C-alpha cells in the first residue's frame, strides 16, 4: 500500500512538471517557426532586390559592353581587310587571331544568356508567395513585406544581413535567448 502511495505522490508531482515542459516546448517551437518564417521573408525580399538590381542595371551594362566589343571586332576586321592589300603575309597571321577573337566573343555571349535565363527563373520563383508552415492556429507575427516600389532596390529595413543583427546580438529575435536560457547542452 505504501508503494502505491509513493507512486501516486510521484505522479501528482510529475504531471504538472510534464505539462509545464510541454508548454515550454510548444512556446519554443512557435518562436522557431516565427523566426524561420521572418527569415524566409527577409531572404526573399533581399533576393528579389538583387534580381531587380541585376536585371535593371547589370544586364543592360553587360549588353552594352558586348555591343562595344562587337563594334570593336568589326573595326578590327575592317582594318585587317585594308592591310590585306599591302601585306598578304600579315593577313595570314591575323586570320588565326580573328578566329580566336570570334570564338572568345561567342563564348562571352553564352554566359550573358545563361545569366538572363537564371535571373528570369529566379524572378518567376519569387512571383509565388512565401511558404507558410501548415500548423493549425499558426499565424505570422507580421504581414509579409511587399516588393520595393518602382526603382527601389534598398535592403529591407532593420535587416542587418545576419542573425546577429537582432537586438542584443544574440542571433535570435527573442530576448530570452540572450539571457542565458538554454535547452539541451
């Protein structure tokens, strides 16, 4: 009889502790979900800004540079043709160089096309909404940030580029983590 009394005493002490542990784990889990969701929104906003920057500034600049290189190539070919009249020996040497220049120029065009295709693919991926966790009753702590206005390529406000940018430099948006509260090791 005394053993059963000890078991009941243990059970009555353990049940509130078990409930408290489950509540603490649930709170921690929800914090992690919110943190990961916010991080996803920030990363998407930054990636969107970078894609827009590359599409509006870098790709046109690259295209202009390729046009300039092509014009220089045409000028070079014209000068070579003019020299052919007086120096046939020189033209034989320059044909090899011209062939190399054309292949190098064409090699430069393919990476530009690949970059444009990749930027279009990323922009298409960003046109879909963010992935929200499928947890009953879960709602984001703040609404998703919209795209920057026309021509806007600024980084999201308050995003320091790394988790250490959160208050207290803890790497977490939750003050409890910076105060020495640890779970596990």
